[in-house]
């Protein structure tokens, strides 16, 4: 049964199990008046749009939590979201994390930094500070380092690589009656793509009987896509993994694909990352070029989240809620839940409360499968793949079936 996230559900998450104890009531006068949490994300540079969307989701969650009474176990303390800019490089992300922990010793938790390369650098800092850190960055390396204060809410890149291609092949076979055997790969060299493609090249292509007739890697930002797209036209793959991590590079590639006569559904394209679902793509790329464009995601609002999305749209003026805003919103509710259970604005106790989460309600409703728990290395267990698609000028969730808002369409050329 699908359980939607309405306003009452969102605002009440964590309250029932976070009731104040007698000791908590007695100590209320000593509780903080506010609890600080952080968002570390790109607010400038080529990934600034994604960082802005994260901020919009986080601010909405914090405002709603505070409007509903704040953190009950801390005497109604209000949450305060502090935003730090990673800029456009891993080094800048690390520097921003260092400023953050130095300037705000009272921080109890944080989330970010969107791009896996940035997250890897920033969490070296947050781990030393014993600051509980939530991220939906994909790279397996993030939780392969033995850290105890990093929690990864996304499906990791390796697991996504093992899930995306079989799902895409099944979509193609249902639509055309035959499974593709030739794939093109175009990707930037971000950490999540490196992890993803290591699994694809080393395991998945052979396992699934696929041949990569084009395999091109570039360093963002991309200045010219001509050579890459010429290879696509010559090699004639049956579909393409198009793994650019920012909107400008995605636009450049899509425009060049259209220029070479491969757009308009002639060449099925499967992206990865939230930039594929960015609303501004509809303003800078033709509707025909976007139609049918698919993208794998670690999460995306779908069936059951309509009221939440409507509130977000009304508040922000955005045409829809992307993964960036959605998962940052969910992170704030996980922090609220952990604070209610910790009963203290203490980093170590908050981390312990996150490690102990095993929920099928509350914050778990934000994830396909409605189960929220983390394993011993901080990865969310039971994580499922989500797939979105551009249909008739907007982005809809098409997989998994329990949250899908439309059926997937496979371009037939």
C-alpha cells in the first residue's frame, strides 16, 4: 500500500517516539534554544543550480519542523540551517568544510556536498570533527574508508551500475522485442562516474552481452562535443549512457547530438545524475531533443509525494521538485528524528541515533521500498534505483513501479 507524505505526516515525523522523559522536562531550561545543522553544497560555479535546489529543500524542511514546534526532546528548540559553498573544486569543498567546523563548533550534523569528488574531500574534514554527515553522493569510496560519521542515503555507484543496465535493457526489450547489444558511453571523470563505469566496464558489459562501441571520458567543463558525437554517429550504438554531471555539459552534448541528426528519439539516451531532471533544461534544449530522455537516480519524488511536491512548488516557484531538494528535505527530517531520540544536541549521540534507525515509516517514506536503515559502514540498506524520463516537456518518475507516475517510453528511432 502506498503511503503518501502529506503535511501532517512530514511535520509529525519523530514526535511520537521523541516524547520528553521526566528527566528531559526537568532539564528543559538547560536545553539550547536552537540546534544548528549544515548544508555544504555548490552555491557557485557550474553546479550552483543543484546546490540552490538543495538549499531550497533544506530550508523548507527546517521551516516546517520549526513551525510544528521544533525539537520536542530539546524543549522545542528550533533547527537552524547554515549553508556553506563548496565552489567548483574538491579543494574548495575541503576548505569550506574546514571553515564550517572551525566557525561553528555547535553544529550537530550536516549534509552535502552533492558532487562525489567534493563529498570525498569534505568528509575527510567532517569525520575528524566527529560530525554526523549525510550525503546522497554515489561514489562507493565515500563509505569504503572505515568512517563512522558518514551516512550515504543513495544507492552506491557500484550497485547502481549493476541495476541500471538490466533495467534499461528490459525497457528496451518490452518496447522493441529485442535486447540491445551495442552501447555508447560518454561520461565525465567525476568520482561517482568513475565508480559507476568501473563496474560497468569490468563486469556488467560482459555479463549482459553488451559491447561498448563508443567509450569516451572527458573532464568538465566540456568545451566542444564535436569529436565525441562524431564517434557516436559512426559507431551507431543502440543506446547511449550520457553521464555528464552538470547542465552546461549536458546541453552541449544534447545540442551536438541534435545537430548530427541523432536527436528526436533516433538514439535512446540514458543519463545519470540530477542535472538531467533540471527544470532549466526545458528552457535551453528543444522539447523534441528532451523527449524520451531517461536518467537513473538514487531517488526522485513519485507516487505518494504529490502533496509535498505541491507545497514545494508553491513555496519556491520551481516547476517540480528534483532529487536535490527532495533528499535534502528528507535529511533534515532524519536529523530531527535522531535529535528526538538522542535527547541532546550532541554529535556523538546524534550519530548513534542515526546508526540505530530501522524504520518503515516517518523518514522511510521518502525512499522507494519505504525502509530506512544503515549498515556498519554507513550505507543505506535496501536502497533501490529510481529512473526518471522527460515526457511531454516535464520530468516524471517511471521506475520503480510502486512510485512511478508514468510508464517508460523507449524511443524507437
